[in-house]
């Protein structure tokens, strides 16, 4: 009978410790401030303004469609 009481008391104490730990973790998570949601990279919306638009002649990566003589 003494061992059964010790086992039951151990189960009750361990369950109470687990519940207290869970509440402690939740309280610690709520105590930390929320981090700001600031993007690291932002892309402009829409095309660039006409004054900043690159011309086709200054962009070396743009394909030049020209016809060869005699074609």
C-alpha cells in the first residue's frame, strides 16, 4: 500500500510540474516583444519614371535586332 501511495503521489507531482512548465513557457513567449515585420528587400511597384528609364542604346544586355545587308 505504501508503494502504491508513493507511485500515485509521484504521478501527481510530475503532472503538476509538467503543467507548471507549460504555463511558464507560454508566459515567457508572451513576455517577449514582437519583432517588426520589415522586409529586407523591397521592389518598386510599376515601371520606373520616364526620366530614369534606360535607353535601349545604353543597355548592352538588350538584344539588338538588326538585319544584315543582303537578307
